[in-house]
C-alpha cells in the first residue's frame, strides 16, 4: 500500500496532535492488514512490509516533543543597552555686552563665537539695574524662556498680559504669530536671570501667543548625594517638569557641593550645552574644565557626568531635539523663509 505523509504545524494544539496520532496508528494498522491480505490472496511472499509500528510510533512521538518544545519557547528580542558619555566639543567664555536700553548681558548662544545650536537661538545671562531694561519690542516664530536668579522682572505685552517674576520663577512665553512686550527690572538693585530663545517648527510658528508661568515653589526639585536639581523642562532623577514644550527640551538648574559627582541622562538625539553660573567643575568623558560664564557645547552621546571642583558649582544643562528646518532670522523675527520675514513687517 501507499504510506500517508503527515505534516505537523507548529500551531497545532495538544488535542489536535493526540487525535492525529490516533488516526495515524489506526490507518497504519489498516494498511498493514490490507497489504497482508493481498499477499495471501495472490499467494506471494514478495511484498514490502511496512516499518514496524513501534518504530513509527517512536518517530512520531519524538516529532511531537520537538514541536511542543518549539511552540512553548517564547521568542525574545534582546535590545542592546549602553551608555555613551558625551564629550565637550568647544568652550566659549562669554563677555558682557549692552543690549536693549542699557542692559548688560553675557550672550553665549547667538553670539559671534557660537551662532546657534539647533533648536536654540540665543542664551543671555542678563544683569539689569534701573533705569536700564528692555522696552517694548516684537517677537515672532519662537519661544522666550525667562528664568530669574536674583531680583525681579516685570513683563507687559500688547495683549493685555502683565506680571512679575522673582528669584527662581519662570516665564515660558510662546510668541507664535507675534507679540510686542517689554521686560523691565522690578527692584532698585541688580536683577539677574537667564533668557533662552527656543525655535519653533514651521507648524507652530503662527500659533497664538501663550504663557506658562511658574513661581519658584512650583518648579520640581530633587536633592541627592550633594547635588540639587531643579527641573525646569524635561526630567531628571525620576521627576518631570510641569511645563509643556512644543520643541522637546531639557532645562535643568543644577547646584553641586565640592567633590560631588552627578550623571545626567541626555537623549542621544538632543543637541545641547552647559552654561556655568558659579564655581567650577569638570564635564564629560574627557573631564573638560568649566568655569563661571563659560558655555560648554556637548558632543554626541546619551549621558553627561559632572564633578564639582569648586563649590558651589551651579550651572544650567540645556538640550533639545533639533528641528532641522531652514532658518530665516531678522532680529526678533525667526521664520523659515525671507518672504515670511518680509510679511512680519
């Protein structure tokens, strides 16, 4: 007789396999009987006998065991996990210059020495004493982030918004399609802080102006092993900022005791920098030294290690996802084409 070939799928259930096995054995016995009967009727001994049933049963059982083992073993994909320490690719010492109406600023990003780091357009450390300040001026196509270190600043715009931010307070302003505002010192002494300009993608440039304002106590903060981190944007040490960012951004205010060591994860796709406010320390894989008023540009990687050599070491770590779009800029107007700049006027 002819032998039946059975194909067992990996997806076959245990019940199906047992049923198939019984059918196979029953069929085998029937074929053996028929073959033997035919030989007797023909009075011949020259026929091929089938393999012994025990042998076939053992082979089939082995196949069942192999298939069951294969189907019960989960398929797992192991993703490589590695930490790559960022290096410092350049260091810029920022010097005071005049901006606005007699205001003193130390400009790092946006200066001749360091034009832009996508998505960041400018970073100023300002120190303003009345009557100096920033009288009414326009913005379009990006966001301004003002973070006060000392004193207070008063903000007022052509949309009717007015407010004052003090030490540790934050104002995150989305200029969007356009706004005219003023920023003036609110105390008679020195009023010191940072202002960061963050570009917006083309899809967000013409959004309506918006504000996010946080007083100091509402900014998440964590202290660990001689390091204090204030999370202005992004996340650190398991806590996340309260602000919403249209351009993915990390903005951390970090203060460290002498000899403290701190490592911060920085997404590999982010570009970024460090700006020092006080003290000194070493940064990155090559332990590059950094001092007050220096801007350190980060190289590739996904983490940054800092060691404090002079306390208190205080700096901001700022990083963001590049937008990778054309930039047309004319002062406080930042768009994608020169035509769009002309339309702003």
